[in-house]
C-alpha cells in the first residue's frame, strides 16, 4: 500500500532535505520523478494542484507518432514518438490501445510541394494534403515504425470502398487511407500509476499533490500546503522545473533577486468537445477520422468510452492561467465536424463535456501554430542549486523526456543510472494480458473470483488492469453500492482517496474516475462523492459545502456543466454503462 499524502507530508517535514525536487506533477514531471525514484534518489515531486491536473488532463488522448510532424521535417521526433507509442502499448495495455485512423482525401496532387518545402523547412502555412502527399507520408511513417513494427502497414482505398465503410463522409471524397496509432483511455490514471510505481520503487521518494512552490531562499524552496495553508522550507541539491506552460513563471519565482532567466515557453490553448451522439459513433465505424479543417489545421474525432471525442483548437496564449473552452471554439470545432460529416448535426445538449489546456510549446515565431515543434528539450540554469527546465514535449514521449531529464539530473547529483524504463511495465499494466483473448480470460477470472457482474469486472479491468482484483477485494465488505449514474461504487471512491491521493471533488470525479468526461456526472453523484470525501478526510460540514460550491463553479466555468444540466441528468433514466 503506498504511503498517503499526509504520511509523506509528515515525513518531509521531519527530514526537509532532498537530493532533487521536481516542481510540477504533470506527466513530464511525474516521468522524471519515476526515473529518479527508480535510481534510489531521495526525490520530492510536488504539484500545487492535482497530479496531471493541468495540460496533462487535456490532451486529444492520442498516443501517436505524429504523422503531421513529418511535414515539419521532424523525422527524429516521429521516430522517437513511434518507439514510445509501441512501448506504451506493451507497458500499459490496460489503458493504451491501438487506434485505426482514417484520412479522407479529396485531391490527388495537392500538398506535395508543401510537404517537400516543409521537410526543407521553407514553408510555414498548411495546405490540403492530396492522395500522393498522404501516400508518401504514410509510407515514411510505416518505415519509421521500424523492423519491430507492432501495427499493420497503411492501406489505401478508392471512393467506392471508402463510402461503403463511411457512408456519411462527403460524396466528393475520392480516396481514403487507414493507418494505425494508439489512444489512451484514462491519461490521468496512468499518471497516478507512474507516481505509485516511483514511490513503490524508491522508499526515500516523496510525491505530494496540492503543495506549491512559492519562492526560494538559496538552496531552500518555500512550499505552500494548499489544503492547510501552511508554508515550510525544503533544502535541495537540484531543482527540476517541470511546470509546463508555467516554466517561465516558475523560473522567475526561483531566480535570485535582480536576475531575469530566459524565456523558454510559448503556449497555445487547445480545446475539445465530448459528444453523446450514437449516430456519429456509428458513422466513425470504430476509426479515428483525421482530417483537415477549411483553414488547413488537422482535426480529429474518434469513439471515446461510448461517446465521441472531437477537437482541437490551437490558439496562442500569453499567460497560461486558467483556460476554458470558449464558445467560439465550440463553434469552430462543430464547423470542422460539418466539413467531414456534412449530414450529421449536433444539438447543444449532445455536448456533454468540454475541456481545454495549454500546450507548453518551445517559444517560436512560427506564424501558423501547427508548425511549432512538439519536440522536447532540457534547458539548464547553473547555480546552487542548478535548475533544469523541461520545455515542450507531448504525452506520448513522456518516458523519453523524463529519461533525458533524469540522466542530466543524475550527472549533476553525482549518481549513475541503474534501472531503465523502456521495457518496464506501468502500474496495472504489469501482468495484464496484451491481447483480447487474454483480457477476456482475465475478466472472466474476476467475475468468478471476486463474485462481481461482467460489467463491473470489465470496468475494473479497464481502469486498474492487473490491479483490478486488489481493488475489488478492497471494496468487498464495505458499502459497495454504485454512485448515481455510474459503475463506480462508494467503496471504490474510498479506495481512490486512500490509495491514489484524491483530495478534492475534482481529483476524484474528473481525474481518478471518468465520470465527468463521459457525461455521467450528475448532482446526486457530486453529493455522494462530497459526503465520502468529508468522511474520509475529516472535513467539517462547512468545508464540505465550500468544496462542493468550488467544484460546481469550476464545472460551470470551464466545462459547460451548469447546475441545471447536472440536476437534469437523471441517473435512473438509462442503464448505467460501465466505462
Ligand atoms: C489540446 C491539447 C491536445 C494534446 N493532445 C495530445 C495528444 O493527443 N497526444 C500527445 O502525445 N500529447 C498531446 N498534447 C500534449 C500533452 O498533453 C502535453 O505535452 C503534456 O501534457 C505536458 O505535460 P507537462 O507535464 O509538461 O505540463 P502540465 O501537465 O501542464 O504540468 C505542469 C504542472 O505544473 C504545476 N505547477 C505550475 N506551477 C507550479 C508551482 N509553482 N508549484 C507546483 N506546481 C506547479 C501545474 O499545476 C501543472 O500540474 C496535447 C496538449 C493539448 C493542450
């Protein structure tokens, strides 16, 4: 059983000296933390919010090589991303799965010259990709997947075969091409599993969410405990700044008085919609559709846990702050949908969730945001202690980025690597069968041994992988009734609070569970979750009411979920699908 947040906080206060502090518990900070913990470093990971609570909970949920980056000439990035994609399919098969991806094509020749100019880095604007450009790109993509290719090679189809499979595409479509990438069902859960793996491997390692860095005094960082409001200091030999879009802000906070560190990051906001739209799910025929909007930006939509995930926008932001999916972005995304599926309409109530995040991209002057590199680098500010800043990156490449940062960190603190992570299974991926037949047998075993329904067993396997049996065993003998409108039970929420560091309603309902993103969150579920959190964490009635109000305000402001919508959702109206 991992140590709780409160135990780790007490441990830290009792011995406030570490070898490295990783500031920022997004996926890249978590990855660096895991790498260092595995090598036996006394490392502390902190996030002022929740783990994976910012950009890392807002991706398109693709684990991909980045076909589009070939146009930027970023062959090395695509090769690395494909290698990491394949590693994730092996190491986290409970959360990362193959995704057949189809590109509808309307022209033969367009995009070729642009593609070539892009490779030569002579072009900045997007252009529609024709059949030949897509063919060249996918052939290179297959080639870069390497000899150990884990996915089928791409296929091309003519108009008739395309419309037979996707009759709702525009009749003007002339070809389509299908290749394979992957998708991640619960990215925030993978983040927590990596944290737990790091803590399990490194008894000296500490990971504490809701603990922010607010200042520095020489080798000491000032930490502020968000729930308690208490501040204290920790001494460190090294700082890793993994604060994503806030990297520059954090460096300014950490910089000695009178100095101004360089600016590394220029963020762009990206937003997504989740649609409850059975006709659109059917129209997708199990594929992601990867297409160009009228402005040449690549958009995506794919079946996601019974709904459709649709996005995204790419808008420069000067300050990361709190971002939300604005109404004009909803219009943009829905317009893009009408371009690819002109006969499908979306009613406002079919948008069951919207979300937004800021991509922490390397600072760039590119006129078209899609041309800004998604590559990653570790920048170094010398000093005592030195500061390593993690700049850029994607979800897909978190392991490679964390490895790169950790290798430099180890050099700086005079230690050597003893454990690699390319083949290391993650959390419930350790022991979870990679193939469908094996997974079906695993789920059958859960039904027999834990005495649960098939739906519940599928739900548990899809969330916790090989750890599903342990979670169900925890729930046995407690109040294990489902939370309103879902397959999650009261006991399961208690498990997530005790074992996965959930401290707020948002931690519990937006990241440890997929209740919010799948459009199942309702007023009754929030009330039940608040009561469980209050009981587990010893909140006063006033604190519980305040947390409830804070959470609902956030749902309204950032995710389009008003109190009326939440109250109108009637969990007894339909059978609760377990996802
Ligand atoms: C719209 C969109 C779509 C994307 N789609 C994909 C995709 O499909 N596939 C893919 O591979 N990648 C995708 N990405 C990219 C990927 O999500 C990001 O690269 C990645 O999540 C960045 O992680 P991070 O850890 O660097 O930053 P973050 O996740 O933002 O983490 C930074 C953390 O630092 C914390 N922090 C800030 N200041 C402090 C402080 N003073 N003290 C303590 N903590 C602090 C914040 O609370 C935050 O949790 C997408 C990104 C966006 C926005």
